C-alpha cells in the first residue's frame, strides 16, 4: 500500500468531541505520534462554557458553588463515577494545559479557581459553570451586580430572545432592558444566521456599521449583552474592536446549538492540532478494528468505505454516546459500536426510562456506558481489561449523567488526561 493508505502511529484517538480533542492534544504535547479519527463531533453543540461539577445529588438539585467540593461528594456517593478514577491535581493539571492551548490559539477563557461562575442562558435561566470564554466574562460580573444593562435582539435570529431573558430576570433585575436591531445587510431577510453574522463581523466595514447601530442603545447602561456572534476565526480582534467603538463593556450569550462558541472550539482544534503533529482523519469513522498477535491494533477507516489502514500501538475510545455514535440502542440492548465491548445498562429495555419524563432523578439510560478500571481500560464481561492498550474517555463512560450533573467538559478533559497518562504508563514502561 502507499503512504496515503497505510499509517503507523503510537496512539489513535477515536472521536472528535471534547474528550477526543483533549486526548489528541495531551498526547501530542507528550511527543506521542497521534492519529485522530471521527466524524463532526459533539463539540459543535457545545455552549462554549466548560462545566466541572454543578449539581449533585441530581434528585435534590443541589447546586455546588465550589466544584471541587462537589467532586468530593460525587466520589464519595458514586464510587464508580469516572471522577473517582482521577486525582484532583490531575484534573487541575488537565484544565491548565487545555486552557493554555486555547489561550495560545487566540481563544482565552476566564475562571474562578475554586468557585463556579453563573452565566445567563439564551432562555433566561442561570447556569453554573467553571470556565467561561473571555467574550462572556463581563456577563458574569453584570449578572452578579444586577447593574444597568441592555440586551440586544437581532431581527430574524431564531433561538435567542433578549425579551424573554429580560422578562425572566426583571423581578430581581429591574435595570435590565432590551433593544432590537437589524443586522447590517439583512434588512430584507426574514431569517438570519449566527454563523453568517460572525463571518461578516470579521470585516472592519461591517463592524463599523454594526457599532453605529449599537451606539445609541448604550446610554445609561454599564454593559451590553449580545447573542454570540463576535467573529468565528478572529474573535478576540472582533470583540475588542466593537467594545472600543461602542465605548462600554460587552459580553456574549451563547445561542441554541450548534452555537458559534462551539464552532470556534472546533475550528481551533482542527487548525492547531496538526501543527502539534496530530494527523486528522475528519469525517471518517472506524469501519473495522482488530488486535494483532503482537498487541498492535489495526483499524480500517474511511467515510463510506475503508480508505485507510492504521496500525497503532494503542487506542483511546472517545467516541461519545448516542449522538457521537459510540453507543447504539436497538430494540433489546445498548451496544458499543467499534469493539463490541460490554455496556453497563439496565437489564431490561423497559427499565431504560422512568415513567415521568421530567423525573428529577434522571433516567437510568443516562448512566449507561463502559465500565473502566483505574487505568481507564474498558472492562470485558469478566471484569478484566478487554485489551491492555485500549483506553476510554469522555461521555461513553458509565455511572455518570453529565448533562444533569453539569460536569460534561470536566469529565471529558479529566478522563482524556487520565487515559493518555495510562497509555504512557502502559506503552512506555
């Protein structure tokens, strides 16, 4: 076979969501020759903020202001939760490395080291989270102070309503008001899209027109809030320029997915991981996988059919759950889609869901996934590692309900770090 068809590497990461991207980054930073395979990942559905730990117990809806104390409680109450496989100093190190990468790539984040922050959402609720894009950070301060602020609606933009946000908050925030504008160049359109506006704002002439629309609306307010449209590729430049033009602090509010902050993350990883030596096979999936007698894995990958063969020493399975196609549910059971690994799940299909769709405890299917040991090896039916150089990370792991616990990004970043460290211990010992 030619070089374009046959690839050898030390580590292959399967998955292009948050866990997959983090695993590829951590591996590349340690000099591991890395290939990453996956279709467009769940990362495009990200809100842009990174949760660490927000709610536990779920049934009590107990909100943790200190996410580290929340992790302690989770590990105590759910001994098989993925966080129980990690030391807190490793989670801290993972976040430091991850955020440093984003800073260098021009997508800076802010956080309170020991506390969660509160951000407003597009539907007028408050979300507890840990790391916030710099473009959203002023919104954290203005929400806490409840000082005078104006939120902007854009005619034709669906999935975002400044009026709805203000209606929700006005009883406790009377100095929050709204205004509506027509985005430059869209006067005759019935619908506009966040991605196109983000592209347009990367042009100085569009920013000038946009700022002229905003300038009359910022009198007697301390900040202006907008749907997240401040550029896609040069966000820091766009954001800084608009703030200077209007003369007051600005902040973004993430729209409904797929959101611009999620697309920014996707772009940053896809543009910067190759420079660190990661070979990307995007819009591809693993179509066949087996282990050779010498322990190497052979993966056939491609779009509609196998187009490339990868021979790799180890694999990190970060393929996600149902949305990422790491898990598949049929009429009888949930299965893992690549290695057919055992999946922790309710014994009967009728037990997947509770009778009440809004049951505060969540549904048992949300805790389905792969069981792992302390070295992030997926376990076989006997409770032993299925393969010595196969590891798993992210939402495919069992015993967690990341959406309700508000721990999705922390789970992805932390377990990706743990899986890479485990691979190094196994492969380079």
